[in-house]
């Protein structure tokens, strides 16, 4: 797909904010260009939880095409910017690695046509709850298929899920990999689990990570996990 009217440059300064739906939001972070090694923690405010550890900044790592946010709905802004940046030659598959399915529908006032300017994109993403962004991306026709991996409510075995992820990586021409780090709340992860998302990062056109404050209590620990996964991907 050709380069559009906004892309990576438009993400500079993008971040969370509160809105009239009472969606819990980190009010302190904004996006900066950098490396995942620049990730850090600060004290922010989440609508439902009060003060808690959040990301100091969202990081857009353009050398790796990796975007790291805290509240998961913001990943949608990164996917759309990547589309307009020209990363995809065809409609990608979304591989969604998450403890939750995140399959709720967007609100009625959400615009179902793909925004052609960044201000509208920002406004629309800020309308969303943290479980509505996958369906929102579907309505914008961003991806051809969604492959859910790690969802606890599905009660599928981890081995089966990881096999499906491997098949999706093999069978898809283009991939957006989206990892909610709350998947580490599963109690059946093996010691070598980190190698699976690392392999997926190395094979994907674009990757987003969400640190999910409120679901992942130790933000510093989960940041180190992200750094480790990306470093492993670099070596593959």
C-alpha cells in the first residue's frame, strides 16, 4: 500500500488522556521516537485505579517497527500510522497475543471509516475502551484476519495456541503482531515462552506491545520482558 498523508511522524507526542466515558487513561505519557531500551516507568493516573505505575513515554522504535503503549487501545493508532507509513503491501493478518479476547464493539459514535487525518484518528482512538480496539480496527478494514493467541477464556492449551501462531506467521504475507503483556498472567507458561513472541516479532511487519497497568502490577518487570523479547528477536 502506498504511503499516505500521515504516518510515523504524526505519532510524535501522541498519548493517553481522559474522556467523558470514564475510560481509564494514563494522563502522563506521550510518544517519542527511540528504542525499547528507553522504556521507563513514572507515576500516572488511571481513572479506575488512581495513582499507579505507567509508562514514562510511549516508544516508537522505527528501526524495528515496534510501538509500546500502556493502555492497549492505543495500539490501534500505531497500526494505522504503520499503514499510512507504507509498511504493508497487502492487507495484514493481526496476531493478537493476550490474556483477554478484547472483542467488544466500539461505541455508537465511533466512525467506521478509516480516518484520513491524524486528528480524527486520535479522537477516535480516545473514544475506545481497552477491549474495543480490535473490532474498531476491523471496522476500518485494517486487517484481513484476527488470530487470537493466549486467551484464557478459550481454555485452549498453550501448545495449541503457539502452533496456531506459527501457522499464521507461515501462511500470512503480512503480519501485525500485537502483544498484551498481561498474557504473562497465564499460569501455564514455559520457561522458553519468550522465544515464541521473539520469533513472531522477527517475522512481523509491525509489532505493538501493551503493558496494561491495572492488569500487570509490576510495570518495571514487564518492561524488562519487552526488552528481552525484542533483543531475542534481533538475534534471530
